[in-house]
C-alpha cells in the first residue's frame, strides 16, 4: 500500500498540482499585501482618510473607535471594510489568472481542420458519404466514386 501511495504521489499531475498550490498561495499573499499595504491606503486617502480595515458595524449597538477595540470587548461585528479588501484581492487574482490562461490559449496550436466525411451530391446538393456510388436522397448514380 505504501508503494502504491508513492506511485500515486509521484505522478506528474499530483506533483504539478502541489507546485501550483504552493505558488498560488504565495501569489495570494503577495496580492493581499499589495491590496492592503499599497492599493487601499491611497484609495482611502482619496475618499477622505478612510481606513478600510476599520470599517465595521457593531451588532451590539455600542460604538467602538476601532475594530480591534470591538474585538477586545467581544462585540459581534460585520467587517465590511475587510470584506471590500478581500473582494479587491479576488478581482486582482482572477484578472491575473485570466491573463495567464489567455496567453496559454494563444500559444496553443490551432486544431487541425476536420476531414470531411461527406461531399455534396452533384444533382441535389444533399450531403452524401465520400464512398457512396448512389445518392440516398435523389437516387442519382454518381459517376466518380471517391476511393
């Protein structure tokens, strides 16, 4: 059983998936840091010194100066500022993945054109098999039979 597990784990697809997962997690951390530390502060400044990490609604009805103070008091909160940051994270990651998949699709070779298995009848223009000697629609005898 251990040998079977080793064979399973060493298959190319499993190893590639593990590598992709590790790179994806690291990329997610980079994007999260970019959004939290670089992108959102200027947006907050443009919107009138808004700190998105402290945008919340206290469900207890009491007012708290920061999210940390509300958490320390044990208040239930709806953290919509953190949610907005997470949405921006997702949009950036989704766009990056879209661009990568788009480039990969461009690099793929175009599919070979499908070989036609039929030809039009000379008399009624209905599709007939290449090797047919008579049209099944108009029953005309075909002079040239494709080999």
